[in-house]
C-alpha cells in the first residue's frame, strides 16, 4: 500500500489489479488491467507499489513497471520485449535516493536504475561479484540519502553508494560474531535515529556504522519468539515491533547503556567485579584483564599481565577501591594492590612455608571493614586479614577439631 498526496490509499494486489480507497466515501474502487486502455495497469498481478518525491506512484510487475500520476490518472509503462537478454524478472521493490533517482530490486538482474522520464532501466553491476551480478536475487531495498541497502535471497546485504558507484557486500562469517547473522535477508528498517535494522533467517541485526559490523538479536539473547524476521517497525512512542515466524515481539531502548567487547571496548564480555577509586574511575574485572573507565571518557583502558602497570593474572575475580588504591583479586595468582598515583602494583601470593602470606591464591571477595581492615576471602585458604604495618596477613582457616574456627576455607562473599 501507499498513500498519495491527496490522502488516497493505493493498494497493489495479486490477481486483482490496482485498488484505491477513498477516505471521503469510505469505499474502494478497482482499476484492473485493460489491454485496450493504456491508462490502466499492465497486469492484474502487481508485485509492489511506491510513491516517489514528486507524487508519482510506481507499480512493479514481472519484467515490467509503470509510473502513474494519480492526479491526472495517466500511466507510463516500460515492458521488456520477449527474448531480451536483460530480463529482470520480478520487480520486488522500488526506492528513491536523495537525488531523485528511482531504483528497483529485481529477481533476475539484481539492482536496476530507472530513468525517471525515459523509464529506461540500466543494471547496476556489483564490482565485487564480477559476472555473478545477474545471479543476485534482490528482494528488498532501503534508500538512505545516497546509499542503497539491497537485500538478497542468498548473497547477504549489498550496500551501494549511488554517488560513487561503489558497492560493499556483507555476508555471514561463521567465525565472526560481528558479521551479519545470515546471508538470507528478509526485511530492512531505518529508525528515527538513522539506525539500520536488518531482518534475516537467523535473527535481527543492528548495523554498527562506525565499525561496519553488526550486533545480533536472536532467540537466545533476547525475547524474540523466532529467528526468522519478516518485518520491523518503530511506533511513535519509540517502541520497536518485530514480526517473526512464530509471533510478534516488541521492545524499547532502555536507560542502560551497553558496554561489551563489540560495542563498548571491554576486554571481555565475562564481567566478574566492579570497583571505584577516588579519581572517579570505574574499574571492571573480567576473564581477560582489568578495564578502567576514566571520568568523562567513553573508552576503557586495559590492564593485564603485559601492560604497565600490570597485574599478576588476567582473570580478575574481585575488586575493592580504597582511595587511590585498588585491590585486585585474581582467579589463581594472588592479590594485587595497584596505586593509581604511582602506577605501581604489589602482588601478594600464597607461600606454604610462610604462615603470614595470604591464605590462598584464588581471591573471591574483598571488603574494607569500618575499622579500616582489609578482609580478603579466598578459595581454599579461608579468610585473610591484611596487616598494614607488616604488609602481611593474619589468616583464619577451618579447623575440623575446633568449633570456633571458620566453617569452611572457601569464602565466597563478604
């Protein structure tokens, strides 16, 4: 369907020609194909309909299309002659770039450019596909200024720069989770913020323009009822509506800003602990190092075994900010004390021959008591209390014969 400048709805049908709904009379009027009347549709099987910036309505068929002026009810047609090598099959969808050029997605010739006045088609050759451009089944288009997004049946997404005459293909790479999730494309949508959303056979994709990658939404990481995405829409209240094979899903952008390895620069998506130091830095402990987000910054700094300053292990399990000091508990290589003013790191490891060393090297939790004591929970070594004067630890371990000892050497939280 499309709505003309007078508020009439025009509806393309399969087998019934062209319909107009008149709001004033609340009635439909049918305009069937008539071989004796040039000012009628070419066929009763109309594959797509589109309103351009000049108020003309475009109709697509198989190997043909029409431009229609609803104000004068006049048609201009283009039909491929039988036997022409440039057969383009089903005209699936039209789009218009910012310069007023009309484009069409076709089943056999991929993307074609249409002369607005002459109606003559010219096939856009995708350089990266070589002679295979004729095998591209284009099923949908989305024009955004001078860019054209072309959805294909099995060649992924092709992004055309109409101004430069170049094209780039995005296809699924099984080894790259930031690639598009499927080569079978079903739908496009551009939201109010200019974001491009793509529905595929394997989930919903959000195009990340800065990195030219995709963020994937599927049944495993979202509330989508199916990974087969037929349609995408955003209502006036900002809610996204996703039509799938097994039902409808809706969602809205939340107040939470997402940081992960793909979009936020975290060193790992597995986040174990948080801390904050007096300078306002937020510290995030992950399975692959320590991350620091400084005040008024949007990118994380990484600290690991190979940086300066560094830490003893990349698997960070616990954090505690204490003024300019940051206590960093690792999975299996002891406790680190980082001073952010001097950028010096001190590491405390368990020494079986030294009873004043930390109880074990697996540091699960860290707490500062009201009296200022640093309490360290370990896995296998009980509870360790840091002695500031001697830079050593007093340890509390489980003693099976002492009911007043700690009940377990595995301390998980404080």
